[in-house]
């Protein structure tokens, strides 16, 4: 059976980012392929300029996730008064500033950022091909000995426990999510899962397309990949 690496994403605040429009930062219920790629890249000490490394790792990831707790959303309203000479830091290395006439500085800089509250998510993944560098063992070691502090989606979202959660041998990603680390839930409660199409099927699951891959060369998201979403009640829960 293939070996799958398990991640536990648990924190008071988590942000699985979705499509950002203007100053609205929305979230998804499940972690994006690009976010998990960035998490590993940060642990390995890669820089944003290492675009080929990011793209190669993202292309090798076969990943699914399970919500051990229901998704609870809230919106954080952020405001800052920026003067003409004030600039904001950005992830792409170019200072952000106001553009326009003097009247544009009279109003505050507004942003809305969505977050998950008290979320607990299990991620199961493997690499294809498995023998190339970095290997699953390299990724596991990096999570326990990260080159930089790790966060889950946004820098304010610090994990509340160890992210590396062990290993699981399973036929496919869905099977790994079903049998790994049973969550402590009510016996009548089911959990939601998302996994790649071709990695197993559940009765009543849905086939969807998601846009969660980043072109690390261009710096934008694009393209669609087929995934499945479904629910099940874990054994022993």
C-alpha cells in the first residue's frame, strides 16, 4: 500500500484562502493545494524566487483533507489611516501605497479578512513520483525542524500543536482519510472530506472542479482540477 504523510492543521484561527477580490479576503472550507505547497516551502526554507521548486512540488502533491470539526467562519474588519508618504508591505516585494489626489488620503485603508475559528483538519498526502527530492521523509523532517516559523494560511494563524501527525498506509487518499487518526466526535456525527478525483469514491459524494493551484512563476492562480467531496462517520467515533 502507498504510504501517506499526515498533517494536523489545528489552531484558534486558520485561513484557507480563496479568491480575493479587491479588499475582500475570502476563505475556502478545505486547504488549497497551493497553500500546502507554500507550507512545505516555508518549512524547507525556500524563497518565493524559487519558483521552479514550488511548481514541481505542487505538481507532485496528491492531497486530501478531512474536517474533524465543523467550519465556523467570521470576518475581521481591518482599518488603517495612511498618509501620503505611508507605504504598506506586500508579499510580492513592492510597497503598497495610495494612488490618486490628496482627497484619497482622507479616508482609511479598509480590508475585510475571513477566518476559520477553532478548526481541526487532517490532511493526507503522498508524492508522485515518490523518489524525487524532496521526499515524504524530507517533508516530515522539515515540519518538525522548520527553517522558518510556520503558519496556516496567514501569518497570524499559528498552529496550536505539532503539524506532522505521522504516517498512514492506505490504498488511496480517501482510504487514508477514512482510517487515520479517528476524530473524537459524537457517534451520530459525520465529517466532511475532500480528495482528488481518481483517489476513491463514496456513496453520495460530489464531483467538483476547484481552482486552487498557483502558478509560482506568474504569481497567480489558474486552471481547474477535479475533486470529490463527501461525508462519512469514522469507525470508533
